[in-house]
C-alpha cells in the first residue's frame, strides 16, 4: 500500500497489515526494496518483515477487496514452484526474505 502523508515505511506497513489482516506488529524491519518498473516509474516498493503480531483491526480500505489467508513459508514456496503464484511483488518479497538473516 501507499504511504499517507507523514507516514514512514514502518507505520505504513503496520497500517496496511492491520487493514488487510486484522493484526499489527510489535517488531518490524525493512528487509529490502525494489522497483516494479524502473523505466516508467520511480516508485519504490519496500518489503517489511513483521513479527510479534497482535490482533488489531483498522478500517479496511474501501477501494480494496482482499481476502487474507495465513500460510506456511513452505506452502508458499510450493505454490511458486507449481506456477500458482505469479505476482511480481510477492516473488520479489520472497526472494528478499530468503536473503534475510
């Protein structure tokens, strides 16, 4: 999601996490960033690893229709291998997560 005026990356990630999953994180860190299309846009996408989750639901974004599902990392990797996940942002985030200590 996009940052609102005055929000930093971590605040944006926590707000988006809450809107889309009903949880906030007590421990967030930026693990990387990427450009979806650096030829046409300078808009950078940040990948934030969120841990120590706590149930807290913010109002959902009226323009988004998202259904969330919790999955293990192994299940996500299987879906990627099977060609069922083709979202560039998710694939980039998964790659950055693999490089995280």
